[in-house]
């Protein structure tokens, strides 16, 4: 299934370098409309102002983690259908299970490349 690369993507990470890396990978795949937020709180307010086709969020952030953001998004009637991919440096089984239970669409462990990201995005939209 072809993914709509014209949709807007929100990248959430408190580490600017990681945002730049993910933004570049998204550009390689063909996404142009990429927005960013430095933590879950900022991401949530941006999501309430604008509709995003996909959220790619880091797990470990302060003050609101990606996991807390995911739970907020899933409990909000206007946002709960937004596709959500969690990015983390840790592949702890309990984190993956917690994220799945909270309604994450997919999970990526750092480091990853454009091909991995593309595969994860395609899997989300094939659901």
C-alpha cells in the first residue's frame, strides 16, 4: 500500500539532533510537511491546533514523556485516531507491551535508517 507522503508528520523529541535525523529520513522517504515539538506538552498543544497524519515520538522526554503523550492522545476523542509511532533507545519488552496496551501503532528502536522507518510507516497504514 502506498503511503500518502503529502500528509503532515509531527516529530516529537527533546533532542534537536534526533529531530533533524528523523526529519532527514522522512525527506528521503518523500515526506515534505514535517513539524516538530520538543516534548509531549508542546506536541499535544500543536495537535490540538492542527491535524497531523502521523506522530513520531521519542519515549524519554521531560516533562511529558512520549508514553504519557500517547496516553493523552488516545484518551482525546478528536486525536485518538492519529497514527502514532514510538521511538526509543531501549527495547525493553515491558515498554513495548505498555506502549501496545496504550494504543501505539508501531515501535522503532534507535538507531534506525530510512528503510526501517519507511517499513514501520507502511505497516501502520496497512492496518
